[in-house]
């Protein structure tokens, strides 16, 4: 039983970890917590759905289209909207992402309505594999694997490619990076694009699990933030660990305490962690100088 | 009982020691000046005194009471007011409203009396009017009457500095901490600052603790001077002594 | 719609005046609504008593949320309040006490000898309460407490050194804001006759934020106007196709590119876009536009004065 709970915890945690990673990547570079990340991902999932049902394409084309769309959406939002802000205070940036998320939610609801749809997926949510005494759905296995692979790729990208290193440099010291010839503006746009893609993968993995409707990613967004906060808003590794941890804790709570209030755990975690360690478990604090 | 005393004040941030065992005493009615090159810990000392930082070690005594470690608003309430090196005004508020914030601790109206302010006879209204009249003289003293109702964010730098001072005075403090009042000013403006400080001490019987980067101004104004370098006290005494003190000269001209 | 104005007043106190952020105010609306209804149905309490008590209960939750808010800034606070709003709706939806997903029916209310079952009497009551609360909020903002709020928004550290107990005033701001929103919740329950968790969504919280951003953060008339505009938008969502000229165009567009059944969501698109354009073009919202208009008028007036008066220049 415990292993079962851990397995579902890892599966849910994979999605939270992906969202947390997407959020932290943009936050580290721009100090913007992208509240629109959830709905950006949701719209991308709908794009895949549209390709699958309206255009009758195969999975690869549909998912590819979703990822491309997500990338363009991220880059576009940053370049056309965020960059144009005249007074980019932290509060204004947050409000801007909130406006964007509301508009996206409205557009999705307008185009596809609020009905819940079944999202076709190559791997089934109801088929089960037995691994070492535990029954896990094939979808869960796929989720854990795909998420893990994606995260490894992203980390490798940041560590080992020239572009990734340039992005890290921009995160740590934008001015020094620019002096050294890094095209920081392009890097910021790219950051939003990459986060958006990561978020869309999370959405594509969530949609077959529950049904596809405009509220698809609200829960995942909150959990993603909870995980990022738990790990520390400016540490990608911490955020990912936070995601898995949150998934496991949540499922343990659901199995042994109460299933209905599972999601309240996320909120409680946020509050408790932030009370004791305002910068998260692994984060660092900024002191304002007077 | 010493009016104000700092004893062994030490402030460490991680590996950096910003203040190292600083001690000095200030008598009532004195102008006491702290000088030192940039980064010598002067503003850090002010931040410890006004409660923004918790000192790592040492004590601060005011009128016989130990105030080190108290929250900033409690220190403000005990009669210590300050200005900031970088102007820290309430930018969207008008000059008069900035000063009225200084009256905060002398006023009483809270949630219910504020909400129920019906007409000018209510206690909240009377309090407002009374306190506005009290700060009028400060506006006149510092030549701020013309900008009374303008948002302070729009005012020129020199005017903003006067508003900072006015706001601190509105608190009716017993001890005034002034952080680099002449920063960014030319010689004429600096002279004005000197005159103003003397006025405050003379007419208002104010005790002033002054951080000043410009040595001439500090020495000219002060009754006593403390010189810091890299957080350590290097000399403390009468202005003339400090001016000729070899360590002080070295600190400013040498590696300071 | 007056219900939204009251929420707008509450949001303005917290976000506009004190500079905090809340993405979970729908939670306070829910607390106020459910407390009112439960007091009436379970304890037989008359509406005029239930409503203020609901406001107090909401204030208590506001205070509780304000406590962690003391240590949180910016994004962390936003996330925590987001969690709060979602947690409240979750708890309500899963609790038999609150009627779960099915919601609760609001019993008929009386105000002393007057019955409040007609739409007209409800309307007068809500508008009346809104006016009284607006006056109270305005009074608060020009006195010591209001100044303390704004000082915290502009410069927390300086405010503290001037004797402002920042912790006290921040939590007070949350409590006041929550109380106003809770009262609005009770009035909403009275208005609609039926409450269910599906009403108190994240998007509703976002709309509340939109109201004060669009109206102008920190301005009471701005908040009222912004609330009216967005409230109207929200209430008309099911009837977009009936708009004079725009209605047909929207219907046609929906048929061709979107879905006609989803047309009400256009309201969210508009709300979101209003936020985006407000921040991009005039971050101070409607109030900012008003200020700009006043300045333009003043400038043209003094230009006239300059040209008509001889002698030393004006101002």
C-alpha cells in the first residue's frame, strides 16, 4: 500500500515538478512569477486536441504543434507585452501575467466551451502494469519517465550548451552578461519560450488524467508554485525536488488522512514553509539596503 | 545618566564585519558627528540605532533604557527620529502628508474613530486639524510652505532632503539622527545645511547625531566627533583633535 | 453590481492603499456568504444580525491570512493568497456542512418589519450598505490609519522608523479588506438566493483585482468606477449577443471561428485585456486618466492666462 501511494505521489509529483521548473526558470531570469503559465499550458493542450480531432493528425504532429505553439506563445508574450511595459515594478509584472491568464482562459472557453472532453493519448490511463508488487497505470509510468527525461534534457541544456550557459549568465548577472556579448533580450524571450514548452508538456500529461477543459491547469499551477516555494523560487533543482516531495506528501495525506482535502495540503505547505523559511527550503534571501 | 550611549556595538553580516566594537556617548544638546570614508559603517550604525538591524553584539542606551534590539517603531516612539542617506520619503504622498506621518505616534485615532469621522466636530477630525496646525511651523522653518500639497516624488532633490528633515522633526524627537544631509550639494547649499543644523540645536534644543562624509562640515558643526574606518573606531574626541589625527587623515587619503 | 463595489472598496484598502496583493478574495466572499446563510438557517438568526457577524468572521480570517503575509512579499504573498482562495473553495465543496457541490439555498430575509424578498428592496439595501461603507472607507483613508496604510505601501522601513507598527497595520488592512468583502458576500447571497462553491472561483478573484487595477490603485472613486464597469461586464456575460451593434458581430465571429456556446467567456477576454492594456498604457487606471485630463485642462488654462494677462508670467 505504501509503495502504491509513493508511486502515485511520484506521478503527480512529476507534473508538479515540471510546472515548478517552468516557473522557476522564468522567475530566476526576470523575477516575474508567471501566473499565466498554467493557462498558457492549457491552451497548448487544446491546440494538440484540435490537431487530433479537427485535423485528424497523428499524435506526433499534434504534440509537436502544441510544443511549437507553446514556444511561440511564451516568446510572444515576453516580447510583445512584457518588454513593452513602461513601469515594470514587481506588482505590475504580476498583474500583467494575471491579465494574460484571464484573457487566455476566456479565449479557450470561448473557442472550446466549458465542456469537459476526453483527451486522446497514446498511453492509456486505465491499463495497468505490475512493477514489483505495485500496480501502476501505464499513464503514470509514461508521466514519470517523460517528465524525468525532459528535466534531464533541460538541465543538460543549461549546463553544457553554449546557449544554456549564456542563459545562466544572464540570470546571474544581466549587466555582466551583456558586456560579454550575450544578447540578453533574446535570452529572456527564449527563457519564456522554454518555460512555456515545459509547461505544455505538463498539460499534455495532465489532460488524459483528468478531462480537458479550460480549468485544466489551475490545480497544477498552484501546486507548481507550492513546489517552487517549497524548494526556493530561485533554485531549479530545489523546485523540482519540491515538486516530487509535494506529490508524495499530498498522496500520503490523501491515503492516510483524508482524500477530500488533499489539495488543501498544498496551501498549508506554502504557508508553513514560508512562515519559517521565507525563501523556501533551499532559497536565499535578499536584504534591502537603506 | 548619559543621554545616549553606544557600547561595544558590533554588526556582522555573514562573513563581513560592518561595525567592530564601536562605543561613544552623546550628551543632551550636543551635536555629535560620525565621519569616515565610504563603507566605514556609518549608515550601518544608524540602522542599528533605529532598529532596522539587530546588532550582533553590544548595547545601545537611550535615557537610561537599553533600546538595542527593539523594533523600529518602538524606537521611533521613544523619541528617536532619523533621516536617510538615500531619500526614503513616501513618494506618492504630499509634503504635508509626509509630515503628518511623523505625527503618527502622537495621534490616537484608530480604525473605528477614523471610520466614524462625521463632520469636523468628531475626535478624528479635530485631531487631524490640530496636528496639521502643529506641523505648519516646520513647513515655515524649512521653507516648504510652497510645496505643501505637492507629491514629494515630483520635488527636486534638495527640497526632498528638506522634507525628510521636516518629517523627522514632526515626530518631536529628543534625538535626531541625520544621515549625510549634504550629500549631492554644492558649497553654498552645504553652508545652509550647517546653519540649519545649528538652528535646530539652538532653537529647538535638539540633540543631533550626524553622519557626514564631508569632513569640513562635520568638524565645523560638531561638539564631538567619532571617526570610523572599515567599521572600527579610529578616533573620538574634540573636532580639532580629530582634524589633525594622523589615523583619520590616513583613512581619508590612504586606502579608505 | 453594488456588491462588486463593496468588494472593490475592500480590494482598494488592501492592494491600493497598503500595497499588498491578494489573489484569493473570492475566499472572503465565500466566507461571508456561507456564514450569513448558515447563521440564518442553522441558528435562525435574522439577516440584519447575520450580516455583520459574517463580516466579523471574514475579518477574522483576513487577520489570520495577514499573519503569514507579514513575512511574505510580492510573489510569495500572491502565491499564498492564491492558495488561500482555492483552499476555501475546496473545503466548502467537500463539506456536507456547507452543502458541498450542491450549494445552499438562501432563506427569505427581513429587515425589522420590512420583508427583503423583492428585488427592489434588496437593491435599496445593497446600495445603501455600499454608500455607508464607501463613506467609512473614505473617512478611514484621510485619517491616521489610512495614512499609515499608504506609508507602508510607499516605504515600509521608513514607516516603521516613524513609529508605525507595520505588523499591526498590515494585519489590520487584511482584516478590514476581508470584512468588507465578507459583507459583500452576505449581500450577494441575499441577492442571488442560492450559493455554491462554483461561484467563488480563481477567475472571480482575478476579476476583483482587475476592478481596482483598472479603476486605479489607491483611489476610492477609481475603485468604485472600476468595480461598476467590470461588474457590469461580468453580469452581462450571458447576454453579449444582445448588445446593439457589437452583439451580431460577436455572434457571427463566434460561429465562424469560436463556438457560440462559449460566447460568455468573451467577458473574461475583455477583462484580461483591460488589465493588460491598463498596465501597458496607464498603470494608474481610470484615476490616472482623470489626473492626466485635469493636468491637460490646467495647462491649457494657464496658457490662456499667460496670453491674456500682461506683466510678470503666471506661476
